């Protein structure tokens, strides 16, 4: 196979990965707490010798999460929380502690605040956040302090990884990290609000069209290159 085909195939593979990421962004444009994702391309250059030109190939090697703040939507829900500024909620999952910006929580019959998937929200000490079942009024201060009928009970954790690059998306709104978690100093909680997705639907659809056209151009090149090589082989074989 020729170097030009190898190069084109790596380009097509990268465009396919980017199309999948863009499509996922569009699908989650209305998902609470979702953060848009992009693809990071890297270039690999291989020297072929003094008498040959080098070969350059682009690889979609990593994903990048857009950290921009999403719009705040007022819901009035007592247990709907949005983070203004930096930081993530900590939730306990079967796979360990995970981070999220999705703040739609629900009290269980036992009094724990959980995500719609049933994962407990954690406080600053790493324990599940508990709300007394007989509480008439629950207030959550900007610093995360949760009070029931005027009595402080616990403080909801608001953290971030010490290494901001060590953050891996596990699904649409959950992230994992191996880095140490540190408290956030310039973040605040808003009770009765939810953070909307930070996806720009128009921009993502426009990018999807660009990627599709680029992929079609690459496919046409591969087809023409295949025809050229077949013609050469037919001539040589005569």
C-alpha cells in the first residue's frame, strides 16, 4: 500500500472519531450539566531517508472537555443545584467516587440525596449527604452548607482535581480522575437552579457538516488512488 493511502486512511480515521464526538455533543445539547467535548489531533512525521520525502500522518489521539460555564436555568426545585464558577460535585458510584456538574438531586426515603441514577451525593467529609425526612424547609448556602429548618447539618463538597488535565469523561456528565481532589475557593452553589449544557448546537452542526465534507473528499481521493494503483499493476502485469 502506498504512503499516500496510509496518510489518507489516518486522516479518515481521525475525521470519523471527530464526527462521533460532534454527534455526541449535538445529542447532549439539552443534557443538564453536560460539557462539550472536542478532539485533539497530533501529527506524526516519519523520515524515510535522505533521498525520500518524509511522511506526515495526523492522529486523533485525545479528547478535550470544554470548561466554559453553561447557562443557569431557574427551576425552583429545593434539591436542584448549580455550580457557579469552578468545581464539581462528588458522587459515590459502584466504580468509586466520580465528579459531575449535573445537580438534579432527589431525596431517597432514607433521606440521602442521590442522582437520578441513584448515586449518593457526598459531603466535604466524603459521607452521603443526609436530609431529615421531617424537615419542612431545606436551605443550601453558596458555600454548600445544608440547613434543615434553620439548623446546619452538613456541607456539600465542591472540589476539583489538583491537575486539571487529569480528568477523564466516563459518560455524558460523569468524570473520573486519579489526581488529588482539592476544595474549590472561587465556586458557589445556587439552590433552585440547574446548569444547562454548554454545547453550541449551531456551531456543532456547522462543524458536523465540515467534517462530513472533508470525509467525503478523503473517500474520493482513496477511490481515485485505488484506481491509479490498479491501472499501474495492470500495465506492469502485461
